[in-house]
C-alpha cells in the first residue's frame, strides 16, 4: 500500500508570486549605518583597555580630585573638577581611543576589508563618528551622575552651551584622532596618542585651570582644543555664562584643519 500523493497544485497559493525572488544589492543606508555604528560601539565598550582609558580613569580622577586636596582648587571642589573631567572624557574617546583603534584596524586590514564591501567610505566614517558620540553620551551620563552624587550642581543656564562645546570638542578631537590614526604606523600611533593624552591632561588646561598655569603655558593651552573646551565648560557649567567667541573659534579651527589634513593624508593601510 502506497502513501497518497500530495497535489502541490491544488488549492490557493500560500505566497504571492515573487515573494522569494532574489533581490541582489546592498542594504539601505540607514540599516548599514545602524549596523556599523552598533558594531563599533559594542567593540569599544567590550575592550577593557579602552574602557579603562575612556571611563575608569576619568571616574578615578573625578572622585580623587574632589575628595582629596591634591590640587588647590576653588570650593566646592566638585564644581571646579567636573568640567575638566568631562573634557578629559571627550578627549579620551574622540582622540586617543579613536586614533589607536583606527591605527590597529589599518594594521590588521580591517579598513581595507570594509572598504571592499558595499559600505561607502563616507558611511564607514559616519559609523565611527556615531559610535564615538554614543560612547561620549555614556561617559557624560555616568560622570554627571557621579558628580551629582558628590554634590555637583551645574548652572542650568549654561547646559546648552556645554552641549555645544561637547559636540565641537568631539569634532575637533575626532578629526585629530583620525588624522593621527590614519597617517602613522600603529605602534607609533599608540605611543604618540598616549603621550599627547598625558601631556594635555597635565598642561593642557584640563586638570589644572588656565588661570593656575604659568602665563606662557596658559596662553599656549588656551589655543589647544583641550584648554578651549575645558575653560568653556567651566564658564558654562560653573558660572552659567557663555564660553565666549575664543573657545568656540579654537575648537572650530582645529576641527576644520584636522579634517582637511586628514582627508588628504589618511591611508587605508
């Protein structure tokens, strides 16, 4: 006895004609951007060394400089410390972490492989920048919450100015990070990025306000993106006043110059 034969042609069709027709081609630009930015963000947050640089060190400095009288700062100490630590967090992510990651991605051929896919080069850059902004948002939220727990009460009138300065700082430091990471060998990038981070931390107006630095060094630091951003954030979040034209122009100039030079010098390998 044989099994009854199924009549595959009987009855109404279950799927509309063309449902399973192949549609070759790249995905939507929005979908590719979300996938690229999401991957970059997850990799950044999973990397222990990068998390130490971008989050743990700013947290330790925020707590240590607030509770311990290591440096002579105006009271309340947390109000003097927090703006500089926020600037440090942006610099750590947008410049140091960005440069090191790009340098090693070039070394191991990641950039060349991505460039060979359907992912446009501009979207590759946009995905990295979106990931950078996502990490900065996490940093700002965590550090602001911790500072508030320590007694920080920012001036409400300056919050909009602070957001603008953070965005400009991301643009300036991000352009410089791409320039460094895309132009030199990875081992050189690692050394230079860490040295620059350490020098700007101590002498770039981040931990020590410009008013407390020697006059010549203060003048130079005010023209650096670190000093411009940190002083602008101090004015905005402590006094509730605008940062003035100087810091904004300094950050814009570094962003434009860094991006222009990076476009001409960055290599895929």
